[in-house]
C-alpha cells in the first residue's frame, strides 16, 4: 500500500515550489522596464517603435475619412475619401493598454501605432472569390503621449503631451518608410484629435479593445 503521507508531502512541496517560482517570475516581469519612445541622440527626432506588431491590437478600420466640413480637416486627410480605401490597423504598447484597462486613462508614456495597408482582392494562387485583405503596406503613423521628451524635440503645441509622427506617408506616389522622423509640425493631428477625440486625444470609440472598458 503506497505511503499516503509521503505522497501528500511531496505534492505539497511541489505546489509550494511552483508558487515560489511563479512569484519570482512575476516579480522579475514587474521589474522590467516598459516600452518608452526612443529619440535620436540630438533629441530632435523619434525612432520607429521596434516590434510594435507584437503589441496589443486594439482595432482596425477600412476607408474611414473625416467629413469635408470639419474645420480641422486638411488636404492630406481630405484625400483619404478620394484615394484608395486603406486598411488602418492600430496597436498600443502593452503597459499603456493594461493601465487604461484598470483606470480608463492613458498613462505617460502611451504609444499608438497605425499601420496602413492597401486593400487587395487578388492573391498569388487565385483562390479568392470575393472580399479584400491587407495587401502591401503603404503607411505608418504614430501618436505618442510623453511629457519627458528631449528639450530640443519639436512637438506643437508645446503644452500638449501628445505628438504625431508620419514614418511612412500613404499619400505619397511611392511611400518611403523612414526609421527616424521629427514630429508633425502642421498641428492638424493635434487640433483634430483634441476636438473630436476627447477626453485624451484617442479615438476610443473606433477601437473595440479599448471601447469595451467604457461600456
């Protein structure tokens, strides 16, 4: 007859060891620094966020365009309604997502990346009957909330924690991906998001993974 006490002792010992290992792992994970925006040594430009494709995917849209009568509209945004109906896939850094889920507020820093794709309806093997999918990448735009930007970094207006970056412009005839870029100086993104995406410049209503926390 097996030694029941010995079996229970070993089982309890293994369970306790597993709990200790789990606690140690969680402590180590909590001690790791989160994602932060990375700027060039002179502080004037920001680097394209690395590995954003593995961040939290908050939502996607196809062909959204602002109304022409919006006072915050500009030529580049007006072109969205007239040009190709791009896919917009949006990611957020995991730490900002977790903070928003817990508090319904975007922390400092928050990084949102919008990856833009041309819709395609033909695949190389010709298996599609209908529908469209994400084809060639045509653009990358990034919104960053960061009050600790380098002193020499230009991000109008100066009092806003948000800055906007166009690393790859989908409306150029041949879009080029840049690894570093200065903040957008037009002020359009800033003004439009402030007025139309309150309370903190993010289009939460368009992103299911964020919108659910407001319901």
